[in-house]
C-alpha cells in the first residue's frame, strides 16, 4: 500500500512540475488593458465617453495574444502578434453584431485596427501605427 501511495504522489508531483513549467509567460509592459486616447478625428473626450479600449491581458500562446476590444457597444475580438523590431500583426478581427446608436467610432476602428503594422511602448503609452501615417495611441488603464 505504501508503494502505491508513494507512486501516486510521485506522479502527481511530476505532473504539477510539468504543468507549471508550460505556463506561458506574460509581458507586463504589453499584456494589459489599454484605453484609447487618440485616434483619427475623434476627440479624447469622445473616446473616454465610449470607454474605447483594447484588452491584451490574455495568455500569450506561440507568440500570439488573443485580445478583445470595445468602442462602446460591440465586443471586438482579434489575435495579435507583437514581434521584435516594433512590428505587430493583427488578424482574425471580428465582433458581435449589436445595432448601436453611434457606430462611427466602432466602424472606423474596425477598418483601421488590423492595418496597424508597428508598435511602440513608451512608459505607460502604447502606440500602434500603419505605413500610411495612421496611428492609435493608448494609455495603460492601471496607470493613474
């Protein structure tokens, strides 16, 4: 009986060690909730009023983060891959399909978001930009 219990606990301990070592690491500078503060012709007050945000707190798997966003109405989902050299690839953008009163911000964001190809993080700010001079600037939600 002692051998069986010892073997059982050894298997449990080995399983715990293996599962802990396979947990993907998070990048605390990137994987956070980001509030949109500058985008196109939209005022900062309008972005704040709509609670425009991108959430990158999901686990990183194979270098990709499954994220979410909201521009005040629908839930937007996507996959992002932040690469060295300040490059980003955003793909698989989709959203729920609720009819909302003000769809201008959401439509503009959805049309531009997956076109962003560059990123930079400076302090508590994340900037996404494309090769045509369009950009989106975010501030970390946990920053006072």
